């Protein structure tokens, strides 16, 4: 099972490391390996969250997630995305941005750094909404009951998560604006950029999440009606409509997963610039890491790990909340990537250990 699920990740690792050696020698191999580990450590919480969504999809869409999805993840976010943000922020054509990335790597890295506030605002708001919607929902299983019970009660207030997210965004943009004025005012307009990027992240979350939720609900309603009809008639009913709805529901959940992966990959892409500003090595290393994250997601689904370790999803969402705040803080302050990665690992590790203790207690009581 393990080898079958991770076989493509192993194959991509071998090809990626070999390509690194051919591209720039043995030093490049080391850089690609380090970037792979960086991506995996920063995105472990991504795998847990993705697994919670992916388990609602059938085997076909799980394969789409591992094939088409990985192409989008590797080439879209790990290769095209850094070029696009430079092209937009520096007002260059994509071809000029690629040329700059290959011929003037220091200038390219400088442009990416300049674009960081808008990237952090977009990704931070998208991830913050995921966290807020999770903690404001009343769940049967609670990890940190002392915190989650009052938050669930607050969640009965309509649009509370959106209001809190907008307050956080406003505070972030004003703080950045004040910081920019203190440094000569040359980037004072970035405060507006942060605000617009954050609103774009919020809108993206609401549109994609709303569409996936809408079709998922339609699917559940249709299946419930079909089940009742079958029970009443005492025979199997038609399956045409549910299959069609399942396809649309799965498509929008797939779209939601891709946007989610994009938001998670922001810290990995930005963190990679601390190690190298070569986009080829960056794409190879982060692409290998992304493949492992995808395979781990499918492994968690097929092994039923989230059902066995019930607090893992809680820990991953708390890690998302921490990552969203870290992204917003990095608009003004530098935070080491090791800190970012460790926060997620510690929270997920704690939730895993709590799940193990819970399972032991249940076995003992039985």
C-alpha cells in the first residue's frame, strides 16, 4: 500500500535529483534535496486538510488530484507563479520575467521580495478564513474543549468569520502603511496593495468554497431522496442524476483543493528564495516536495488515518491559523522559515499524540 501510493513520488524524486545534477552539478543536487524537505515540512498540515476534503471524492477524482492536480501544483505554483508575480509587480511581460529569472537572478529575487506583501495578504486571508470557519463550527469531537466550546457558541453569529478576517486585514494594511511611511514613503501605496490582495483572497475563498459547498449539498440532498425512493419502492433506482451531480460537486471540490494548495505553497515558494534564487532548482525541489504531499494526502485517505486519529484535523486547522497569521506578520517582519515549519509540525504532533491517548482510553474503557 505504501509503495503503491508513493511510487510516483519516488519516481519524481529520482528524476528531479538527476535533473539537478545535470543542470548544475552535485551542489544543485543538495539544493534540490533541501528544498524538497522544506516543502514537505511546511506542507504537512496541507496534506491533512486535503485528506479531509479528498475522502469525499471517488477514486476517479483522487486520481485526477494526483495527476492533473500535481501538474497544476508543480508547474503552476512552483514554476509559473514566481514568474507571474514578478511580471505583475514589475509590470513586465511573462517572457521578460522568465528572461530575468534566468539571466539576472539577484534582480529577480528582489522583485519577488517586493511582491511579498500582496502574496502574503492573499494567502494569509484565504488560510485565515479556513481556520475561522473551522473553529466557529460546533463539532461533536473537540480537541481543546475549553477554547472550542465558546468559539462554537460565537459561531452562531452570522458572518462573524468574515468580519474578523476583514478587521485583521485592515490592521495589517494600516500597519504596513505606517511602516512604509517610516522608511521614506516610497512603498506607501503598498498598504492599498495589501488591502486589495487580502480582499481578493477573501473573495476567492468565498466563491470557491461556496460553489463546492453548494454542489456538495445538492449531491447529499439528491442521494437522500434517491435512498428514500429506493426504500419505498423496494428496488434500485436510477443513478443518472447523482452521478452528474457528483461530477460537478467533485469538480468544485477539486478546484477548492487547488486554490487551497496554492495558498499553502506561498510560504514554500517565498522560503525557497532564502536557499536559492534559481527558478529551475526551485521548481525541481518544491515539485518533489509537492509530489510527496499529494501522495501523503491520498495515503491518509485510503488508510482512514483521519478516522482513527480524530484530533489530527483539529491540529492541522490550528496550524493553518498560525500560518495565516505568520504570513500577515511577514508583511512587515522577517520570520525564519524554520519557525514557520516547526509551528505546524508541533501542533499536528500534539494533536496526533492526543488522538493516541484518546484511543488508548477508549480501549481501556471497553
